[in-house]
C-alpha cells in the first residue's frame, strides 16, 4: 500500500492524484489503481500523468463508482497501485506532435516530459482539445515548443500534419481515427493510446479487446499504444 500526498480538484470532476513512493513507468504506460475493499470488484486503469523521484501522479475524471471513491481520498489515505503495465509510446527521432482530447491529455504530460529529455527530438508541439474549458495549459507549456488549444471545436483542425514525422495521440476514438486518416497524405506515423475497460491489466481476462488489422489484441498487454494504421476503430 502507498499513501496519498494530495488529491486536487482542478475543475469539476477532474482531479490530480499524487501518491508517495518510488515508482517506475514510461510514457503511455498505466497502473491499476484501487482504494477500496471488495466493491467495486475491479481496480481502475489510470495512465501515468507524471513521475518524480518520490511520487507518481494520475490525472483522472470522475465517471463511475471507482473514480468517485478516488475523488474522496485525502492526504495520508492508503491506496493500492499495481504496474506499470502495457506498452508505452515508442522512442523516436525527429519532429513530434502530441494530440490530446479531453481527459486523453493525461498520459501526454509524462510523454512530453520524457521526450523533452531526448536530444534526438527536433520539435515537440502539443495540441489539446476540450469541450468546455481548457485545463493545465501552463503546465504542458513547460515542455512544448508550441502549444495549441481548441475549446468547443475540433483540435484536428489546428494540426499542420506536414510539419511532423510522428504524432502521438490519446482521446476520443473519433478524434484519433480522424488524425490517422488525415496523416496518411503526409506519411506521418501516428501512434494511438486506446482506452478500454479492463479487469486484470495483464492480458488474462480479455475484457479490453481491441480490433486490429491482424486480429483482436489486448489493450492492456499488447497496448494501450498501437500504430494507428493497424487499429480498426469502432466509430
């Protein structure tokens, strides 16, 4: 068990949970998080938002019983974390854009932080789209060469695809599918982080099946990051 350092509500239903301890994790990986007994039955998969020397952070939105319980955690409360799980975003060279929609921006902070430490990254731009109100713009600016925000519109309209060798994206599937489709013209490689309900996090239960051109894959074990052109989106 670990202990909660803080659990800040940064906007209605959006929280940043910081937990004490030394943790490992790469950009795009996740932990199975639990702060209750027998019910709800399943732990909650939360992507890593940030890691420091003595803490790990998760950015999450309250959208069910599990996350509602998490939102009530206070400093010094105990919490269980299992992970890191899954394949993260790949290490690449060149010009990179990160595109997040809504709470899909969560894994892109650690991603930006780790990419900014890579001397082979020539350009790092961040795009963030929101339905109502932008959040955490100043925080993400720390690692971006340029940052683009869209509220109540389509963040995909802001992207200059010809600028980039790679795009890493997380958010609504319809947004990621559009990015994959639009990037084909420019031969830009797109990696998508898929969000699915999960029971085990280690590939045993098959709850989180993701359709790909080579058959069904497990989002937890084979993903959550996939090459965008391989994914068969359900939208």
